[in-house]
């Protein structure tokens, strides 16, 4: 599925990202929560959960939202969703790494790497690929 810029939930998340970029973290959190509460489809819910995971002060809450985003994305049986999985697993790996669960971090970073073939060959795709590569280096320094 592609993001529809006219979708209200996508607009709320975009406003939240803009608020984040201006340092208004509390305003961003409210916009992301509003997006979650108003979501009606699995795609909208997955998107809102993905953004809700950001800026969580509690690491367990961050993990919960990242898990929820992955769960919801997994419910959407469309090939176009495969391109979201590298980022979702990268985020989960980072959550587990912050919680010092290196085994689970490695598992999700590896899953992220396995999905990179679905990333676009552009700035976004390259950013995610680099993030995955650097994450794997951090958690598996001997390899």
C-alpha cells in the first residue's frame, strides 16, 4: 500500500513529524496519538503505531508500539507492504538493543536485512540499508 497524502491519518502523522522537526515533541506525540485514535484500517493503524513508537520516554512502551506496528503491517496481505518491513524490523531491533536484549536485536536486524531487497533504490532505501548494516556491526562486532 502506498501512502495517500490526502488521508487524514497520514496528514496527522505528517503534522507530527513536522512538529518533531521543530522540537515540539509533546505536540508531535499528541498528533500521533490522535492519528491512532482516529485510525479505522490496519494500514492507518500500522502507520500511527509506527509513529507512536517514536519519542517514547519508556523503552517498554517504545517496544510495545513497534511490536504493534509490525503486527498490524503483517495483517495487510499485499506485496507492496514488504518494503515497510526493513524499517519495522530495524526499529524493533533498536528497541531490543536499547533494552539490552541483544539476541532479539540481532534477530530483528537480521530480518530487516533479509527484507532489504524490497527497499527502493533511493535515498530512503539507502538510509535504511546503512542503518541495518551499522546496527548489525554494533551487535555482532566479531563478524
